[in-house]
C-alpha cells in the first residue's frame, strides 16, 4: 500500500538516505544521554589491544556519522 501511495505522489525513497538519516538521528539521541549510560560509553569506546592485518582500516560507526554530516 505504501509503495502505491509513493508512486502516485511521484516520491522515490532511497534506502541509503533513509538509513543515513536514521543513524544521524540515533547519534543525536545517544550524544544527549548521561555519560554513565551504556550507549554513550559504547559510542566513545576504542579497543586498542590485539592486532590487525595490514589492510585498509575498518570504518567505525563515528566515521560513518562524520561522513554523513559532511555530505549534508
């Protein structure tokens, strides 16, 4: 039903932009919670022990948020 309504209104929804918008919205919620809550702690968590193979570094969640905000 939603697909038919979107077609009638000539609205195209890009799933990538929907995901990006929701991630940025969630980031806004997490950044405003108390510092002792688990989501906030997890946001700033950086694990340094262990090692990785020599390859391109993995993207962290905050790297994606920073990239989305630069695109907006």
